[in-house]
C-alpha cells in the first residue's frame, strides 16, 4: 500500500456526510499519473495539494481542469508595509483554502471543504517591486518583456502588479477561493483583469494524458515530467537571491481563429504543426514524445516536415530554451454575430525567460505556420517567488 | 452484469488510443446515481446521453458539471422555411455532437470524441412562433410571463427566439459543440445572449448528491427523482397537441450578493432557508429530503421556522406547483473594484409554468427571506418541444 493510497483512505469519511475538514486529512505530495486510479469516486473532491513547501504549488502540480488568472494593481500610494499586509493576508487565505478550510472570517466550511486540488500561485509584476522600493530586484525581462512582430496586445488583457493563478479540478471551490482572495485584496489593490480557462475534465481521459486545446491539438507534449531532474533544471531559479527556488511566468492570451481552422483539411492542419491530431505523434512517425524527423522526404523528394511547422520552430534548440507550458483554453462566448472569442491562456514557467520564452517567441514571431490562426492579444510577465513554510508569507525574502 | 456495465465496457478501447468513434459505442440510457461507480476512470469522457427519444435529453439527465445557455434571435424576415432549415441543421449537429461525432462539415473527430454526457436541449420563444405564422400556438405564459415585484431585469440577459441549453461534464467538448451550433445558426440567427454556468465537478461528491450553489446551500433538494412517476407528472406536458411530451423552461439569472452573505452568521443563514448548510436537512431535524416542521417551537415558545423562510415560501403547496430545478452557478468574475458578479442560472422545467413557476415566484416576490441577498436580473421563458426520432428534427410537429 503506497503512502498516497494510505493518505487518501481518509476520503471514505465523506460518504458519511461529514464534509467539513475531511479534506484536511488528505494530502497528495504531488499528484502523479496514477492518482486517479487510487482515489475513490467519493474522495475526488477532497484531494489536497499541499500549500507549503520549497516551491509554490500550482507549477509542478499536474494542470487542473479549471483556472482563473487574476491580475491585481496596487492602489496608488501603496508602500512596503501595505504590500506586506496584502501578501500576509493572501498567503493565509491561500493556505487555508487549498487545505479545504474557510479563510479568515469565513464561516462557511462547506463551500471550500472539497478543494479538488485547489492551488493558489503568486507572481510579482514590476509595480510590486517599485512599491516596496526594490525596483532593482525585478528581473529585467519581467519589466521589459520584448515586443514581438506578431503581437496585437490589448491593455485589458495585459500587465499587472500581482498575479494570482488559482486552479482546481472543480469550478465551485475555485469560484469561492477567488472571491475571498479578491475581497481580502480590495482595500489595497484593484482588479486589472481576470481570465478564466479550462482543460479537459478530471478523468475524461486517463490521468497523465496531455490535454487537448480548442484546435484539437495535444498541447504541452514537450513538457518535462514533474518528477525528473529536467523539471527542476527547466523551471526553478537557482540564482542566489530572493528568487531562488522560484520561477518566471510568461502569460499570453492567444486568440484562435477557429472559424478558418475548423474548415481547414486534416493534412493542412497536421502540416502546420508537424504532429498528427489523432495522438500528437510526429507526422513522420513515432510516439507523442518523439520529435519529428526534419530530414524525412516523401516519394518525390520533398521534405515531409515544413521548415515553418510549429513544432520545428517552437522546439527548444538548447536545454536553456525549455519551458513548462501549463496552459488552459478559454472561451468567452460568441459575439452578437456569432463570432467565437476563444483560444489559449498560455502560461509558461521557466527559470529565466531571457533564455527560454524570449528566443523561442522571437523565432515563432519570425515564422510559424500557426501564426495564420493564432494572435497574441494579451501579455504579462511575473517573477514567481519560491514557496514558504507555515508562519511565513509568499515573497517574504523579497518584501521583508 | 447490468446492461449499463455491459454498454460501458466499450470504453476500454479508449486506453488503446483509438478515440474517434469509441464514444459512439457507449450509451447511458439515463445516467443514474450508480453511473459513476461502474464507469472506469478511462471511460468517463466517453459517456453518451442518447439524443433521440420521446423527450429531449438534458432535462431528466442528471445535471452535468457545465452548461451554456444560448439565446438566439431569428434574423428579420425569417419565415417558416428558414426556421425549418435552422432546426433541421441544429438537430443534426446536436445528434452527432452528443454521440461524440463531428458535425456536418467538421473534420476534427478528436475534439467531440469525448462528450462527457453532452446534451443539447432546444426551447422556443415567442418570436419563433410568430416567424412560422403560428403565434397562437405559443403558450400564453411563454409570451407573457408576469412581472414580479422584485424583478430587476436587464435586456442583455433576457428573452430570445430560440434557446439552446448545452451541457457536459467537460468544458472542452461543450465549448466545441457551442461554437459549431452557433456557426451553423449564423446565417439565420444572431446571438442574443450566452450565459455560462457550472456545478460541482463530476465525482467531487458521490453521484446523486444534490449540488451546492455559491451560497453553500444544497440546491434542488425538492426535485422529483428522474425514474419516478412524479417526475413525468411534474415535467412533461400531457396536453394534446404539438407540446405533448415536451415541457416549459423558465430561465432566470439570479444575482447573489455574496459579500453580505459571506459575512452573515450561520444561524441567520440557516434561518433564511430553514435548512442546515451542512447537509441541507431542515433546521427542525430530519434528512435532506424532509420538509421543515413549521409548527415546531423553541424553549420560549417561538416558532423555529420563520414564516418568510425560503423553503416555507418556495415549497409546492399543490402537486401542480412542483418543478424540476436544473440550475447552474455562474461567476463572471470581479469588476475593477473587486465586486463579484456571481449567482445562479435558475432553470426550471415544468409541464405548465402557469401552474408552477408563476404562483411560486409570486409568493417569493411577496415575501422570501432570501430576497435580501438575491436579485433576478434576467428572465426568459421557452416552450420545450418533445424529443424526436432519427430523420425528424426537434419541433417538427409544430413547424411542419
């Protein structure tokens, strides 16, 4: 009997009707591909991802089914003591909510009792560094993410002083967590934007399956597995200083022109990425995790993989170019003419965006077959502090 | 081995990677409380609710985790032949999509392959009856739903000539289905509104558990069970004519003031409904499905259940007042000041709204403790045609 199975046995009490607090008896050290099979149907909602640790939760955590990305702006005049107060309060809220408990002053244990792997992940934008008088501690790439030729950015989806990435497999505890976090930030910050995303539902496919996006593609195939050395080397900052054990998040709202995409023939769709839609494997053969064979030629001697195929352009050319892509689809519904507004909330974690997102996106902006159907309409970059222990707050090493 | 288990055995092929079409080999005659326990984790996405039948799917179907309610307005000048064409096309789309197949002209079998109990339910507003020259066939209550004293209705959430209620346990196939249905309606109709809702995720709680709303209350306790005679007597029209086997849907967008609600003490919250938040049972004791004892008095002789408690006012006083409440929470995110915009997409099915929704809502508008925290901001009523067989289209008995 694995430790995981043992911990999850506590979920059986749920069936008896005592929901409040039951979730707190459960803990998934890090949900892996075999999680689903050992959790009883009754206990699914009680799954908890630990909040405290060396790294923040919600990064190595397998992507949940639902996400809300919330960007806050500090109110004019906010200083270091205000930021301290805000982060202390939000850290406390996040620790309680993700454990399945009501936040401070909350008296509704039932709503948060089934967090369904709720995570709250904090990111810091340039405005936070300036407010605390430590503008020089903000990584330059976070303050000055380069513009790219294909950008069509809108202010309403861009920027922010503080990011909260709130994820859960269940939209109900997610909604409750977000409203409590927002409420506890209202005195000190205003809402800059809030973007809602989703992945396939828990257990729609076998656990560990790469999720499909709204174009039908498996999205995130090249991600390092969370239990590998590769993962740490890709995601966690190892520079001395306050960011050590943290990461950098580049967030992009990428609109998809699904009208024209849906009409495109299968061969053209697969040419655009060099991967098959059926299972994400390269058009030149192999399995999902294999790279396409760019040297392959067809019967007439023409290359099978186009030079501008997305995978050819996007694949890391050096180990430092790698990222963890932890994206979610969005669909804000049709406009009065029936035109869809949907796409991808691209969220990439990496130790240093200068070495990974920037060169890769520069290459894609120069040439990428997918640019015909995708447009970047929002952009924000955040320094992601390391995790904390009980009694500390997220970002304490920076804010002090 | 039950028929259901047998049918679901087909889901095992999913693990082998052949997704397309696999879903079509599965059929849940009517998902019941024991569904979750017999479906393997791998097959959850492949669950199919049959589209064809005497009644439309998505009514007796246990409420899914996600819903989009889409109201269309016919374009000016639309006549009977246009409406025929629209309904024929949308019926064909709905039949294919809910079976896990791509719609007409769709060449992406992967996206719809895992419908997760996708249903598409059609409703007709007054404008459809007028367009086909049969205005007199529109039930008066659908055309002239009375105004209620507490209404604060906004046009942007109200009305509509055609309703599509699209539900699934998975937001991905739901998004795809909606965009294809909208696209195939664009020539003939415009989008009046689209409202997105959710319930607790599949398997967060044991199957058959009454879902919690964003106030933490179990919502839908009084619903008749789908396999009872009561259900048919409550929901399906038995009047001679085109609506026989159909129903009426009253849809209300009910905004919740969760800020003040969250701060309220537990006793006050439970007094407002006369039910406990923990398990939905009456404050006077008993189980969730029991009615509160309105005659109970406390030690000082005061009534335990207030006369204006929601359950006292909302409970059906005659069998004809009963409804099937099949609602979803909504959360459109905070405004810049951090004020939440969330509540309930109330969707009630009944054989005749004159006898059920209208008198009940009149009573609630007169007095209901919950009116302090809830406001009706949208309203629409639709006649819901019966189901159809293969080769027919929804509404054919009316539209001809």
